[in-house]
C-alpha cells in the first residue's frame, strides 16, 4: 500500500487525513507535537506516530534522516497556525508575525526540503500543502488579517517554486484551500466539516498529475486565482 505523511495530524484536518487514509489501508506516518496526548490518533490502525514540532528545524531534519529509505507517496504539509485574530493594524506585533511566518511559511518549505528525497523515491510522488484562500491577492476584498494572509501568500510563493524545482524529479506539487472548515481554527461557523473537506482534498491529490503542478486548488477541485 502507498504511504502518506501528514504534519499536525493530532486534530482538525490533519487528524481527518490520517483517519481517511488509514481507513483506505494506506501506511500513515502521522506527525504531531505531543503524540502522547493524541488519544484519537492512537486509536487508528495502520498509523505510525512521530513526535514533531515543524518549527524545530533540527528535529525535522533528524526525522527525515530516521526515515531515510522510506518512500513517501504523498507528503501533506498540514500543520499551521492562525496567529492573533484581534490585532488591528495599529497593534501589529512584529515578533508574533515572525512566529507565524516561521510555522506557516518557513516550516512547510523546510519539511518539503528534508522529505523531498522520500517523495522522489515513491511511486505517486505528490506534495500537497494546506494554504488558504486568505493568501490569495485576487480574493482579498476585505483587508485585515495581515499576519495570516501574508504567511499563506508567502507559502504559496515558495510552494510554486518547489513545484518548478522538483518537477524534473517527477514530483507533482499542489497547493490546497480546504474550504472554511469547522475545526478549532475554522471555528463553529465554518461552512463544511472536516470529513467533507478532506474527502474533497484527497480526490484533488489523487487526480493530480504534471498538468496540475504548481497550481492552487479549492477542496472541491476548482482552481483559485493567486
Ligand atoms: N479550518 C479552516 O477553515 C482552514 C481554512 C483555510 C486553511 N486552513 C489550513 O488548514 C491547515 C489545518 O487547519 P485546521 O483547521 O485543522 O487547524 P487546527 O484545528 O487549529 O489544527 C492545527 C494543527 O496544526 C498543528 N500545529 C500547529 N503548530 C504546529 C507546530 N509548530 N508543529 C506541529 N504541528 C503544529 C496543531 O497541533 P497542536 O495540537 O500541537 O497545536 C494541529 O494539529 C492549516 O494549515 C490551516 O491554516 C484551515
């Protein structure tokens, strides 16, 4: 069976990815900050858990080394943070901004760099990164959310370059918006639940080929303008 690796797999969309891939019989490498507290994840069959804070770059490199020789068919960069919601422009905290950039922009790139050889050695060779429509310039008609928007816009830019740089190795890289989902981050007013979002994103990942490389897709498969 193929292998998928998911970051931030203990709750929300990351957990649902682990759940659905495991149910389909995939080998699931589920990483999270505190596996000892990931009680729902612990109950899933076919899931191997690894402790990983994606912001700890040495730990990411060490895990890649520990898993060297293991082919990863699908790498899902899921872990992310919203950062402070209430900050107005006048209150912007640049240190906090840097922390959010570290997790949402730098860390997925570092994970991708470290695990690209595992993906290149696999059969499917796909990298999917959870971004957000809030990182789209074209979609920004309401302003605000400086920190989250810029972290996801930066993520889109680096993943576009990853798509170009790794294409010669046969890797297909796509960028995903999961919809507005009822998770801890999305809150209770989200429009869809995690199972629906993840079913859609898995379908987009499964049908991704070279022609989709470096493009930005909604969970329902429609394309999102940058
Ligand atoms: N929900 C939405 O409506 C929505 C919309 C657009 C985009 N997204 C994106 O979708 C992804 C998943 O979001 P979600 O809704 O599932 O959010 P969530 O419920 O808040 O879950 C976030 C996950 O990321 C993990 N995480 C945060 N910082 C981490 C770190 N430094 N190292 C490792 N894991 C870390 C969390 O782990 P801990 O439990 O340890 O904190 C948790 O597992 C994110 O990238 C988010 O930006 C979500």
